[in-house]
C-alpha cells in the first residue's frame, strides 16, 4: 500500500512539472518552414522556443518553467505582421491548424476553444446588428431577438469560462446591448459611450496580450461619427478619441502607457494620418518616451516626420568653385531627385550612370547626387562622369550629417521631390525613378 502511494505521489508530481507542447499543421504546407514562440509581457515579449515546420507539421515544446500567459507564434517576416496568439495556461497541450485563408482553428485546449468560439459568435452577432441597420430594417421583434441572442452568448461564455484565462478577455469584451430598438445614430453613440465599461486596463492578463492594444486601436480609428467628414474633420475626431484613451489610462503605469501610445502613433503614421500621429506624439508620446527613457523612439519618430510623404526635404548644400548652392534654392524643375550614393558602391556605379543616361534629355527633372565618402579622391573621378547631376559630398559616410538626416541605411537611396521640394516618392532603384517620372 505504501509503495502504491509512493508511485501515485511521483505520478502526480510528474504531472505538475510535465512539459507541454503546441503542435499542429500549416496549410499550404510548402509556404511554411519555421515557427517561433514568444511569451508576451506588458509592452514587450520574450523569446521562448523555436521549431522547424516540416511538410506543414510542427511541434513546439514549451519549457517546464514557462509561465502561463499569451504566447505569440510567428511564422514569417515581418514578425509584426505574420503571427497569431494562443493562450497557454501551463496545464494543457494545444493542438491547432493554421490555414492561410481561414486562419487558426483549435482542436484541443479549453482556453483557446472558448476564446475563439466566443469571439466568432459575438462578432457574428454584432455584424448582424450592423446589417440590420444598413438594410433599413425596422422590425422590433427581429432587433429584440438579436439583442437577446447577444445577451445569452455573453452570459453563457462568462459562465463557461469562469476560472480560465479566457474569462479575462470575454468579460472585458462585453458589448453594448441596447434594451430596445434605437436609431442607428443612437446605437453608434451607445457603443462608443459604453466601449470601456468592462475593460480592466490594470489586469495583468490583458496587459500581457495584444487585446488592449487592439481594442484601443479600434476605438481611436473607427469610433467616429457617421456623417461624411473631410480628412481634417476625421482626424480631429480621432484626436478627441486619443484624449479619451488618455483619460482611461490614468491609473496605468508609464511603461505600459508608452507601449499603447506608441502603437497608436504607429497605426496613425502608417495610415497617413499625419495630423493625428503628430497629435499623439506632441501631446502624449514624447513626454512618455522621456519619462521611460525611450530616446530611441523619439529619434525614430523625428526621422519619420522629417522624411514622410509631403514633408519638405531637409536642405542640402554644396560648393562649386567656392560658390555655395542649396537644394531649397534650386529652381526650374517639376521634380528633383535626391540620390545618396558612394563612389565605392558597386550598385551605385551601375545605377547612377544608367539614370544619368535616361534623364539626359529630361529637362523637367534635376538630380542632386550626394556622395557618402571617407575622402574625395575616388568621388571626384566618378562624379565627373555624371556632369548633368548636381554633386554634393558628405564626408564621414554613414556617420555624416546628411546620412543621418536622411536616415540612409544603404546606397544608392532615392527620394523624389515635387517643385516645392516636398517628398512625393521613395523609389527602390533607378528604374523605379524613371518609371515614376514617366507616369507624371
């Protein structure tokens, strides 16, 4: 009997420290070769494990000491685009299938099945309510049926997920459910007014996931008035939403707040909402970056702002026979092409002569070629072969003033400016420069 108890004790202990796995398939199999797993933390992530994907099949072992939380599985680059998240509670293996078209499906894992089925069902019902309004339906019974279904789904999944990590997400996602039929404007205003009712910003489970970030991005960029707006009016509405976000984050620490506002800035900047990205940066992000010692983010944003589409290109100066010339004082062209090159760069010595030849009869374009050089010996010889270009030299190469001002990471690098010297294109090579000018 004692021996049996000992065996049972050992068995239980082994269960408590057992290593768990995330396994499954990718389709189409030929498109996937590797998989990385990261454990998400508030505002950051830690690498956990990696594995090969062979014939579409993978099995990734989670270390025994890995803590419960949200895990990000990355399957391609750029990593911030090609991933999906799973909930790992430290108690169960996870099996899944990922399809490039339909996304991820789970076969085992109570946590992830609850999470996925809840969000699919609640999203479907929200879409049906949207369809109800857009179709012009006025059937009160139909509307009541939809809201009752939504109440039932929310209540049932909160009960079914009690005690799980998924419950944190389900409760915080509680949707706005009107008690009676409303006008479409009243419904939209109600959704916005009650968007944050159940959201717990200080919940460590939510902070260590992409949930709060996604919810805030959705609020800022989609919780907008229904009426037709100009771009300026739309971005002003977004700025108001940003202010609301700041109020809701009052009790959140600066490091995590920094992460959230940086995510908002990134979305605004990548979408071309320059007024809103500037508003986020100037009113919130710059101060947070200073408070959290994130000078690198300030530098990144300032580079982005001075080189973004529509920005006036930073000035460049050069001398010819002791006379100083400047980019901002050039006149007489419809387009100006800046090319940063080096006389020791093989690609440059192929592309610049080709560009010089293509543009020799194009009077509406002027080229300013900025040589990133260690000295001027070779530069003088090579630049002399391109007499139709204006030539500036930046000694110090990658550490030179102009290389840093224009954030040059490779040569050649191109910028196309309009006649007011505003940046309007960033071609990858000489052929794209010519193609752009031919379209104009």
